[in-house]
């Protein structure tokens, strides 16, 4: 969808209905979908011409039914009957960024815009897994890990010259679903993995060989190693605010980047909004390492390393010149 017809744009333009029994409806152009806003600001989604079977599912905060037809009153179009109508009704615990994420995932799954019941359930299953709240708040180590990602993201955005490149950089963080690698910049053929430590030694916990493997379609991979000091500096929520403030361009371009950032934060989890811990980068705290120079476990036949601690103390880091080249390659348009 174009920015003008994005879900968030439509949602913000939709007025609240005048009374509890009324609903505001708008079509999502070039799709078989309609969105609705209820009196309590809750969200609805209607899919017309759905012919496949609706799998049985039960989701928290969501109700889904399939009806032979549904009559709607659409401003500018009058009354309209939607045949074979799938109706998703969310309560007001579901916010606009989450449904925006669902619609983006639907577009990725079915680019034609003709969404099916199977498409919707596939996306909801994935999103439910991603959005499942942890039983306990994130640990300081988890919060520090996200702080490092936000620090690198802000650094790249501050070095970018155009709103379009800023959007592409935010888009490269985490992907549409949680990735093993933190950043994938297809336009630069570059991937980045970000690791943070609160120790003065560059020893990092890796969660799989994929975190230091260049995936198909990319040419270069690097790890950013950050040494953080705690008890002073910025919280993660403060980092997010500073990222929003660095967006360039028109109001529309800034809004587009902010909406994408919100969706990436949903994917990354609660640690993005943490206000309990503060961090700052230690002096000479950031170095980049080529994937080839990150220590990995020795290979053994029939054995795949799952997790390990990687000590970068004696590994060759990027020179200042190589670091500048890496950042420029990501932040500057060709």
C-alpha cells in the first residue's frame, strides 16, 4: 500500500462513530479488506469473497467469524453487501500498530491483496507467538542487548542523508518476523549482528551459527561489539525517543518512519520500552568484526553448535577506515 493508503493513515483519518451502536468503515484500497473503528476505539477487519474454510482458532482479544454476507454502510459508497465475509473483531487491548503489523504480514504473504481465511490465520498464528508476553520482565542483560541495537540503529539513521534511506534502515531492523540476525540491509548486501556486554571484556553469547553466517542474497556480514556502562546515560525508551527525533523529511515521511519503527519495536519486544535501566557506551566501546573473525566452536561431524560464548579479545577488529566505509555503504544512497 502507498503511504497515503496505509492502515495507520486510514485509521488516523477515521472519525469515532457518533454513538455506541455505530461503526466507522473504510475500504483498504487494492485489497478485499475493510477496516472499522468502533465507539470504544476498538478495531475491526472485514474480508470479502472468502471462499476457503476458516480453521478453528481461539485468540486472546480477537473474535473471528465467517458469515455468508455482511451489510455495511460505507461513506461515499452507500450501503454495500460483502459476500462470504470474514470478520475479525478486536477489543480495545489491540492497538493500531499491531493490526498494522498484521496487515503488512498479510501483504507479504499474499501480495495481490486478495486475502483468504488461511492467509489471516497463518499471520495471526505467527503474530500470536511473537506477541506472547513473557511471564517476567526482561532481564538487565536482555535490556542491554536491545539498547545496543537501538544505539547502532540511531547511529546509522543520524548518518543517513535522506528520508528514504532512513526508512530502508529501519526496515532492515528485525525484519517482518523476528530474525536470527539483527539487521539485514538488502540494498547494501550487508548484514549486522549486534552484541552488547556490561563487562570490560568483549565476550558475547551467541545463539546459533546463523548469527555469524551470511545468508543467501547478501555479500558481507559484520558483528558490532558494544561495551556498556550501567547506572548512567539513557534508558531504552529514551533511546527510542531520540531515534524518532532524528527522522528527516516532511511530516508524512517522518510519520512513515515512526510507524515502521513502532512495528519493529513490537517484534523486538517489551525491552524496547524499558525505563528501569540506564546505559551508555564505554570509551572506545564500539568495534566491528567481520563474521570470519568471530570465534566459533570447532566443527564435528553430525554436530551443529547451538550456543556458545565468543571471546573477541584477540580477534581482528575493523580499522577506523573500514568502519567508516561500512557505515557509509549502509547510510548513503548510490
